[in-house]
C-alpha cells in the first residue's frame, strides 16, 4: 500500500482512467469484462433511443420523415440487431467474463484477447448498423446484418468461446456451478446455428423454418442462457442465501437445453409448414413450462423471506424484476404457442409485448442488477442511492407500461380479427396505445440517463481510481516476480 | 487437467446430442419434405423487375409490418374465404422468405389480386401514389412515406406487389 490517495479528480485523470480500462496493453484483472460490460451499457442506451424514435413514428409517422437512413423499416433492424448483439450479447458476456474466473478460481485465459474481441465486436457492430441504415441488409428478421459484418460476429464468437472455454478447462475449482453450464450452453452451439442462419438463403418455407430455428436459438440458448447464468450467480449472493436446490437447477438446465432449440417453429403455427414441424414446436414450447417452473421455484425459494434485502439493495430488486419478467415472458410465450391462442394473437401486438417483456424486463433489469452488484460487491464502490432508486422505479414503471399497453392492444386486436374486422379498421384503436408505449419507452430512457450519470460518478470517484491504481500495482508486482 | 476436462465433457456431449436432435428435426428434415420442395401448380417465377422490387421490399423492412401468410383460422377468415389459405409450395420462388410475424399493416400475400394488373394503369397509380404518401389515401395510416425511392424503384416495387398471388387468377393452360 505505497500509493497515496489523491482526493481531487482532474479531467486528465478521467482520460487516463478511460485509456487504462480500454487499452489492451496490460493483462489487468477484469479488464476484458469491463470493456464488454460498458459496451453493453452504451449499446443499451442506443437501442432504447432508437426504440423510442420508432415508437413515436408509430403514432406520428411524419416524425423524421424523408431521411432514408432513419426510415421505420431500417431503424427497426438496427434496433433489434443492436439489442441482440450490442446490448444483450455484450453486457452479458461482460457478466460471463466476471463470473467465469471467480467460479473456476482461474484467471481468464487471455485478458488481452478478451479486450481485443470486445473492440472488434464493437467496431463490427457499428459498421453493420451503419450498413443497414444505408440499405444493405439480408432482409430477414434478426439476420439483417450484411456480409462481412455477419460472418465477423461468428468468427469473434469462436474466439470468445475459445477464451472462456479454455478458462473453464484450465480451472482450479473442480465443481462446475450451474452458471458455468449455462455459459457453455450459450457458447458452444452458437457458431453452428449462427452460420446456418446467416450464410445463405434457402428455398421458400424451408428458409422460414431455418430463419426461425436460428432466431429462436439466438434468444433461447444464447441470450437467455447468458442471462440465466448471471442471475444464478448474483441472486444467491445478493440474497445472502444458498440456492434452494441444485437438483432443480439441474432439471431446469437440461429441460431448457432439450426443448428450447425446437421452439423456432412456433412462429409459423397454422402457417404453411408441414404438420410435424408445428406439432414438434408446439409440444416443445408448451414443454418449456418445465424449465420455467424449475427456475421459478428455485429463485422464488431463494428470494423467499428476503424482504429486508429488497428494501435495502436496489440491485437485488432489479434481480427480482428480471426474475419476475423471465417467468412472465416464458409462461406467456408457452401460452402463445397453444394453438387456439396463437390463431388469435400471433400477428397482433401481443407478440411485441411478449418480446419486450423478455428484453427490457429480463434483459435490461438483469444486466442492471449485475452492474449494481459489480459496483457494490465487486469493486466496493458507493453509488448514489437516490439516483439508483429513480432508475429502478422509472425502469419498472416503463416495463409495466410497455407490457400492459401492448398486451391489452394485442388482446383487442386479436379479438377484433377473430370477429372479422380488418387490420385497417383498427388504426384508430391503436393510436393511444402506441402513445402509451412511447411514453413507457421514454421513462426507461430517462431512467437510463440517470443510471449513466450515476455510473460515471461512481466509476470516477477517488476510491474507484485508487482501487484501479492498487490493481495495477498488484499486476506490476506479479509481473516482476 | 485431463480429469477436469472429463467433468465438463458430459455436459458438452449432452448438449451436442440435444442440439443435434433439434437440428435434424427442424433443419435437415424439411429438405426431404415434398410439400416444401415442390412448387404449387400454376406458380410463376418472378420476373427480373419483380425480383428487384422484392429486394426493395426487404431492404425497406416492409416485412416487419406486413405478413405474407394466410392461415386457415377464424381470425384470417376474411382473407382465407376470398383467397384461400397459404400452402408451402406457394413460396417456392421466395428466397429469402418474407412470411412475416406481425400485422401492423394488412397481409399482402394476395395484393396482386386486390390491385390486379388487369385493372390497368389505375391500380399502378394507386399503388405508387400510396407508397409515396399513404396518408393522402387514408389519413389514419401509420405507414412510412416512401417518397425517397426513385421512380424505377417504385415501379419495380409495384411490379412485385402486383405479382403477389396473381398467379392464382391466371392458371396456365393445361397441357395434356
């Protein structure tokens, strides 16, 4: 402890700090994790901003009209791709880069490779997003990124998988905790379905089936697996209780791995697909009740009786919000695969509500839970409690507002179509629901702004820079040995 | 290290088997399904302008709001009674697919029968005018105005619109 703490922070210190956490030069502990995590936060902000712009366009279509790059159909693809590959992939890979060394008691195989892959991923995604805005797209949902930006993601993922997988193989801890299983599930099959989905176009309905096989695996066994890995890691620590049952998490993991890859076909129930595709997907989607129920029981049991922590810890509250949203969106998704309900509501706004409950409920809240956990328990930093409270309540109200407005609208749309109404006749009905959706998105965006302010103040306070200097000292001593 | 590897090995084998099952079910099996691998009787391939129009349709993200699949369910009844439900062979020439998952706007799989080429210039003028300024035709429409597309792009997009489902109205002459 030879360093003397400096109490005043100058702008030069902040620039210095930024360079230190971003340059790949030093094999510093948790460096790759920080680049991944904070890139995820950056893309999250971009994603929400674009989402709000689009939501406004849905009730006021003249908004930003006449700029091709900002046309609804192009921004939609940028919004989803940044959501999937920017915010959720990067944020939760940040969490994985944090969890894996701790759960295996082994340093990351290569921090430098981790940092380089993160920057490569960022630049590639930026290029891809600009390309979509300029009109280069493959034109299929969730496969829009044009060549070479799509294939670069696949290649970088292989490097990330190699980096994390090597860490797991070289581990000092023999036990493999359930979070590690989920990370392995996310990492290993990705190159197969990703390449299959993006590589080429198939013919007609076959192309659609493969499109959905790819997309649903992207949500199910890439994003959901990374998200659940994170929740399984932080919830017991935040609640300060062991997981209720490792047997139940075992059951939940294997049933999820067995059923989720079959779910893709549920986007074409009643559609022009062979009956057995429909039967398999409906069965698998309804069977998803099993892993959902396992997760529900496991987290619910762990969280039971932790009311005092809920009051005290904003991060824990975010975890529970993510947990509730995960259970809600999973049960809803299984329900929407029931054939009678699918016939009514599949093409309606209810599907949009379901997806957003998954993304902003489970995805955003889960990542926020992890970041508050990381700041408080990982870095031992004090963040502003009042800003965090505002962030939580704005986000929570935004999620509920979005889900309710779109869910109710979807219900009304489905029933109106069932009664023989046309799509066009529902336009007046939609107006105020779309306004409510944009307002909910706006609340989340404001909450996100407060969070960014809080994050910046926390990471550049004197203690934070000092702990970074101590880390560096430790690394230098280790290198000198 | 070898021992450690064996502890993760069963997880990897198990995951590979489960993923492989779904892969063979949803990816490999459709290739051998005859209803997918043969075109519907009477289906016509796209002309070059229609194909180009189709690319513009995908580029501008029309597919996010307009489905192209009529299902044999009660909610689709107005469409299926007049046009019939979609069959796998109808999409034989669609690569990539544009089936869609949402109906923010109406289903377009039979747009070529609603605004048929048989109606001549008036149908074309309607479609092009509507692309450029949808709210001139329906003040409540939330469709983006595609006034930034060039005349030839709008023309190709219109060709594509008028091709959708049109083949059902013009059955090819039966060859004995």
